[in-house]
C-alpha cells in the first residue's frame, strides 16, 4: 500500500484539465449559457438509453430516475446536499416533468460514475462552482419527461388507445374515457420500451411546481436531531480516529514517544505515518486526549522560516511584474500614454479558511477485497480514486456512500482528509471514523489564496475609464488542484471576470502573475477568482466615480448601457433603497454590481459611523437576476446566507502564518459573524425567463466591495485591504 | 460508574469524570443530534439543556452534571413549545446545511421557556453563542419572533 500523498491517475487528470479549461476559460466566463445547457455524458446516456430508462426491471428506470413498483420515485442525485437545497431543486425539476408530487420522491446519492454523473459545466463529477442548477436544468428535467412518456405509452398500450389521448398527473396516467392507472403498475411494461428520441420538455408557462416556494425535503430531520452527517455515523466494530499532521505544511514526523498516549483509557492504536500521527480509540474524547499525550518530534522543513510578512512582500514584488498576459484588447499602453489622467490602486485580500461547522470527518473500512467510504464529499470520483491509490485496490472495489455535508464552502472539494482517513484505516483491521478537532481542521485547511490586484486606468476628460490594466498576483488553485497550469500559463479561475469585466472599455490588459505562497496549500472557497476580480474591479470603479465627482450608481450605468439586464437590476436596487434620496448625516451607502456565476447581482450596504471607527450596518439589500427560478425560497436563502458569509470574512477574517504555522486555531481567533451582528438581508429577485444562473456564491461575491465602498462613503476612508478590522474598524 | 439522566432516562456510564458531556452523549449514548463544532464553547453546536438551562456540553465535564436533568435535541419533541419551535424552523425554512441547527433550536427553546417578554435584544443575548456558518441568522430571528408572537411573549 502506498503511503504518500496520492496522485490522481493521469488519464483522469487530463480529462479534468481539459474540462476545467473549457468550463472556466470559455464556457462560463462572461458568456451566457444557452437556454438548454450543453449535453453532458449523463444527459446523453439518458437520451440514448445506455444506462437510463429501461436498464433494469428490478430498479425500474434509470440513471437519475427510477420508478418502483410501489410508485415511489427514486431520484439519484448527481449533486451533494451541503445546505444549498439543491437536492430539493433537482427533485422539483424531475417531479415537474414526471408529473409526481415532491412527496413521492426519495433522494439517493449518486455513486462515482463519470459517464453518468459528470457535470457538463465542470466536466467532472462534482458539486461546486455554483453550476448545479445550471447543469441539472436540462438533463434532470429530461430524465423526468422521458420516464413520463414511457409510462404514458405503457398505459396507452394497456388500454389499446393512442398515447396522445392520455395524460399523466400525480403519479398516475389518465385515459380518454376516465381510465386511470398508477405508475407502479406500469413500470414493468414501460421498462421494456426503447427510449423515445422526441422528448419534449414543458414550456415554462406550464410549470406548476418549478417557480413555487417548495419546502425543502431534507429539513424535517435537521430540526429534530435525526439527520445524520458523516461525523454522526456508526458502524459495527468501528473505532474513532483523530490525527495530528505536522503543524508546518510539508514537514515530517521525526520520532514519536507514545507511552503516555497508550495509557489513556480507551486508546487502541497509534498509527505513525510520514507526516501524520493518528490515534484510534473507543471514543472521540479518548482520541483527543491520546493525541495530546503524544510527544512528537517534527522535522518542520523549509516552510518553517515563512511568516505572513514574507507572503506580503512576495505579492508586493509580484504586482510590479508583468507575468503572463491573460487577455489584451485594444491598445492599453497607448491609452495610458494618451489619457488625460491615470489612476492606479492596489487591492489586497488575505488567506481564508473555509471552516465549515462540521469538522473534517470520514468513515472508512479497508479490507483485502475492497473498501467502503462513508463520507460527505463534493467529489465522489476523486474520493474513490484516492482510496484506490492508497490501498492498491481497483477503483470499482471502492464504494463511496456520499452523505449530507455539514457545510462545505469548497472544503469538501478537497479530499486530503479522505486520503488521510484511508491511510490510517489501511494500518488497522477495523473500520474507523476520522474526526478532526477544530484546531486540526483550521490549521490544516487548504486556504483561499492571498492575492494582490494592481489596477491602472486611463481616464478620459469626463472621468470615465477608456481602458485599464489589471495585474493579478497570487497562488494558483487550478495548478494545485489539477497538477499544472494550462499551456497558456494563465490560471483560468484566477482571471475569471477580470478578463471580461461588465463595463464597456476600449482597451483591457489582464496579467496573471503566479506567486505561490508555498507555505500553505491554496484551494477553493465560496467563490474564488470571481470574488477576487469582482472585489478589485468594484472598488476600483467606485474610486473612479468618486474621483470624477459622480454618483457611483449613475456612473456605473453610463458604463453599462450595453447591459440591459444589469441596468434593470441596478434600477430595481435604486428604487428599493430610494438611492436618489439623501442619506442621513453620519451615514453612507456603498454598492457593487457583477455578473457572477451566470447571475446578475447588485448589493448595497448602508452604514452609520459610531465615533471614528465604529461601524454599524444599517441596511443590506441585494438584487439578483438569476434567470428562471426553480425554488424562490432557496434562491433567497442562498443570497441571504452567501451575503453574510462574505460579510463575515470581509469584516473579520484573515489567516496569518508565523514560523510556517497557521496562527488561527479556533473560532475565538477566526471570528465569525454572530446573530447579534448580522443585519437582515433584503433580497429582491428580478423576474426573468432567461436560463438559470447560479446563486450559491453570487451573494458572497458582491458584499466585500459594497462594504468597503460604504466605508468610504461613510468615513471618507478608502480601505483597500481586507478584512476591514485590519484598518482599525470595529462593529458597533 | 456515573449516573446520568438524559431525556428522562437514567444511564450508568463507565467513563472518566473529565470526559465532556458532549462525548458521552454522542459516543456512549449514541445520541448524535448534539453536534461537535469547536470544543471550546465558541460555536454552540453542542448546546443541551441542564435543568432547562442551555449549556455547552463540549466543555462540561460529565462528573459535574451527575444528578441533573439533561435534555438533548432528541428529547424535546414531546413538548408542545418545542414542537412549535421546530414547526417555525420548517415554516421559515431556516436550515441550510443544518449542522448547527440542533444547538440553535436548543438555545431558542431555552429562551422561550425562560422569558415572559422577548424582543430582538433578547434574541441577540440568547442566540449570540450559536454560530451558523451558512449564516441563517435572518430566518432564525424570524422563527423565534414567530413563536414568541404565537405564545404571546413578543414585546418589541
């Protein structure tokens, strides 16, 4: 069994690389998806009948939808539920087309299967990037509609009538002379038919479920303690394990004295790996006590010389360089030469932890003939591959049982903790449940990179930008996640939005300057490149408006005349907050606008000044146009939560490094917004028939710049570095 | 052996006296509705009731609670007020990932059990110890307000 960090199989890496490039480099960036999302492997499988309807009489129908003899509908969800409500959204799509009630649907987690469950936008099987509704919109409705057509045809055959004279409703087919028959009775016959190639989806005006505020399917057990997350699972013979990895990333175990740990009641085994020491025990407390009792001597390695100041300096140096050109339109150099004035500003954003409330957890049973993983993961295929690589088993010998996730925000797109759990489980004969302490979780996260953006605009006589140069410096998540950068040398995630800003510019030049922090691994957060670019651009445009002495909303509208949907959203915001009315003394308003994850969002923050540095959030309003809405309750909830998630980070959060070690170990040092500090979020949804957009990360993207723009409006102080508390402000 | 009273049932548990109540509840009694979030009473996910008062079970040595009545999220559903709270949580679609919500509900229920007058400030005081990374705070407030109004204790 291999005991080193797992490398993904090259074939899948190439596939993944290609896919990500397509998704982030071309398909999603600045381009609206067509009304029907492009076909994925899964959509094609459904359409061609390779593995979908009719594949198994025992199971009933399909890859996504299986109708049982009792009429219950099993929906095999290609998307993990981590609080975003996606499994209810998908169920609504299927129920709408299949003509069943939501209460007839039972949701199952999709197993790893790249052919069936690849997300066409991400090009791998994953839940992330705010793609879930955008991707599932077509194939999942199609799966429901296909099943309905076959069931109607079966009923028509039983009644010896024309299927055009029959219709489906509430899990039954109704015939022309009042006959009715339930789906369950039709399953066996329907499953013998070839799949239709003329599946017609409903017109939006015929929807009776999509667009209504449906109740989430997963919440009843989340209010009575019955919902099970990974950390709650129990298996026969299972022991708990917890681990301590080297406090410095890249460091190794030199030697371990485990005598005291072995004396802790309940401790069973001490597992020593190259960079990690784990304890197994009969309960979690004994594990934690055992870990504390270990006397570990580490070889910290080269990273132990790195502090935050080193990372800061490297980024400051980097933004003076040109790096790789990500895009160049028009002649920015000439524009800057000829401009009546120039303006330059640098925006900085810190390392951030994801810190979902459920600490990293994974249940594993490794046997000679196979391995079972019970784990909430955003990437079931990678979970399977890493377990196979660690154990030497074939991927098909690894079963992944996906679980509800107690918050992710990108954390469970990484599978480092799964790899670790399998490494530990491979050394013992019993199933283990890995549970990290909060301290382990926070100090061994992978972090949203620290970034610096340097923006230089050529400004015309009216104070509007003719064009700008945008230098982006930071580590590359893409390269870390996939293994290398694309041939262009540009991280397609890092430059998203920056290479296609919403504003009309005659010239644009975007540089990506890769500057790896080395000291910590970098990874996804709740939106990464989109957030980073949006932060810099929206602060910068606000500054340009201020310099021109113009109202920041009307200034933006002048630059957005070519974006009617954005203008509509801006106008709605203006009317909701009475933008044209003056704010009371001591108050200020800031706004930010963006096209993010396929949605348009405008966010406004109104602050009042309490003394010199006291900030009180008086009002927080966000307008979203996310196209056609599946579940308005979920859209609103995601906008509320996403906005406050971003606010929490923008106000308070920063990961510091000292001696190579992450300094924030728990929530006392990595402060989160509390209910007493959280303003109500007013969400307004623009009615729209456009293709669905994503909302999981959309609110998070706009709040940071809106906040700092409001700080400037209120205090006359242009803060250009997050978090706000770093500049001496506090929540009053 | 320690004697514990959890959700009206007496249990004999053979654990070290310094084991936090949280781990006895979760790992020994197998009641996993009470969650582990931080281990230092910063997040409130582990909130249970001790004689009706909300406590953070992750920092409470089990030996200190012997003889007290402990109630976990699994033990509240028979109580009419608790059912109102759970109903309000569903009506307001509070939960997102749901991981913190057991603790949120236990804190909210303790507030509603205890106070004859509830306003926004009382909600802040009672609920500020419960973190929600999904930031469902707006809806938590609405749900508590809703129950407060229905039992006649909302006094803004």
